[in-house]
């Protein structure tokens, strides 16, 4: 038996004690056997998860958030344990006349090996392993994930509703230099992702910042942009080419074109609207991770400083239900990190321009 398995057994033994104590107490107070067993198992599941986090798999905390691991633990081990314990315990009591404690002990022994394998291979697996499992479920063959007409129609409606609010009403209420905020809305065969962020540029004016951005033409250098160049300029509208990279489950590179237009709303307020007019995966396939991409910028003078707010809207394929506990947190992390890198790169560029 390896070290991890030995620790698993120790934690399981402690959890078993918690389970038997809870079962004995619940049966004594008149709780029905099936309900008592389920509650006792749940107590043991929570106990075991806490100890596995801190001891058994303490070296594997990069496979998503603790909440995600807890949900996977319940899904893979908890629900399976409850089902097997309830079924086996009830059968043993009713068919063989065993006492509840003896029957439940046999059920625990039967499920322990399966529980370890599920915990080791899925619940507490490393992020790279989680990605592999997710890709086995969600990754389509090349050129197999073209957006459906109803998906694009839903995207168009979402964008129209967002843009109809106007520049001042749609500005995010985020904390400058704080954590980006994200959310997703399900549409037919897809998801619309929205991320917001903001920053403060000290001792600057809106005019000077817009001038620097228009003159430079392309976004400030950052990890997500492998290559960039200006294709055309027409006043305050800049048409640019960007080679983007997205580490969404797997690394995918895109050849994209964007039209960025700056509009002066007032003396101290300018807005920017960036629309991706072309998005093509550079290997000729289409995993569906990035179908559409818009971003909306607000540059507002606040005394001697300029506040910059950005809202990013993107469209991707949907994620199957079974993959969401793994894929969801990874996709959220990618979106948050991408927004953070964008704002950090913009700050560096504007502060040195």
C-alpha cells in the first residue's frame, strides 16, 4: 500500500467512526433506517473531504476551487457512497437479518476501493489532469463546432440590448484596480461571457490617453496577443490584426481582425467600441472556444486622473452538463486572468507614453 492510500485508509477509518456514531444516534432517536444511513454517510463525507484536503491530497490544490472539489467529492464519492450504503445496508438488514451496524460496515468496506480511485483520479486530480478529462468530454473534432444560426441570433440580441443602454448607463460599478468580475449567460448551443474591469491612470487626461491609443493603433503588448499590426486608419477608427492565444482548456491560437472606434461623448468622456470582424482558428479547426468578441471602453476624467472601465463580451460553445464541474471554474479563471492581463498591459503602456 502506498503512502497516499495508507493516509486515505486512516481518514476513512476516522470517517467510518463518525458515520457509525451518527447512524447509532439517529437510529436510537427513531429516524428511519434509510434516512439515518444517508445522513450518517453525509456526515462522514464532509469529515473525510476536509481531511483529504488538508492531508491526503494536500499537494493537489490546483485542480479548481475548494468548492469545485467539494462538489466533485459529493458527486463522485458522496452520492455513490450514499447510494451503495443505503442499498447494501437495507438489503443486508432485510434479507439476511444483519444488525444495522454490521450491514453498514460491510457496505463501507465494499465501497472503499472505488472511493479511493475516484478521489485520486478525478476529485483531487491536478489541473492538467482535469483539463485532459474535460477535453475528452467537450473537445469536438476540427471544424465541427460552427455556431448555429440560433446561437448567433441570441448573441446579436444580447449585444443589441447591451449597446442600447448607452455608454454612461452600462459602465460597470467595479472597484478600480480590483478583481475583474465575470458572469455567463446560456444561449442556445452556446454561452455569452461578460467580464468587467477598471483602473485609474494617475495625472492624465482623456485626450492624451486617446491620442496615445489611436497613434499606437494596436493594443499594448501582453501575453494574450502574439502578434499585432494596424491594417487601416480612418479618423478615430482603427482596423487592426491580432493573433490571439487562448488557454481555454487547451491552447488555441486565432487570427483575428478588429475595428476599434473612439467616440467623444463630452469634454471629459470618451468611449471606445471594439468589434471582432474576423475570428479564425489558425489550425483550420473550430473548437468553439471563441466565436465572437466585443469590448466596450469608457474613459472618464476624474479630477487629475482618468478612470477606464471595460466590458468584454464573448461567445463560445456550450459545455455539457457532466463537464461543467471541471470546465466551468477553468473557463472562469481564464476569463479573469485575461481581463487582468489586459488592464495591467494598458496601465503600463499609458503610464509610460
